[in-house]
């Protein structure tokens, strides 16, 4: 499956994902996010903006994810922590943006 990633510089990269990986793990393999805490909801370095057409197709964030998102920079209504989104075949083509840092 593919994840369509819009980089901060405007370029788009198709990142290969696998069933059972988190979105963060796929993005980290491509050096697009850091994922410092390995998905333990302790860093927010895996923050992404989900494209609006995909936002409602994901399971909503739970309270722990929302608490950690509060410390992320550049929050938007479709902000998510990519370590909390597990890849399935239904997410083939998922489109997201990497927030500009700072
Ligand atoms: S990898 Fe740390 S919160 Fe997602």
C-alpha cells in the first residue's frame, strides 16, 4: 500500500506501507518523521496533518493522543499522531502532510 506524503517544501512522495505497521513506522523508514518515543505517546515527533478527505476515514484519536497533540507545533483540525494510526488495506492511498517544523 502507499501513503501519499506532502513534504513541507511542496513535493509529494509515495511511501510504502505495510499492513500491521503504524503510519509513523512507515514514515520513519523514509526519514520523514522522527518517532522518538517509538509510539509510546510521549514525544509528538510523529505529528502529521491528515488530508481532509481522509480525516473522517480514520478511527478518531483517543484521549491520550489528544493530550499529547496539545504539545505539538502547528496544530490543525486534522492533526494526528501518526504512531497511533495502524495501516490496513483500507488506508491504501492515505494522504497526509508533514508539518513545517518550528
Ligand atoms: S512516536 Fe512519539 S508520540 Fe508518536
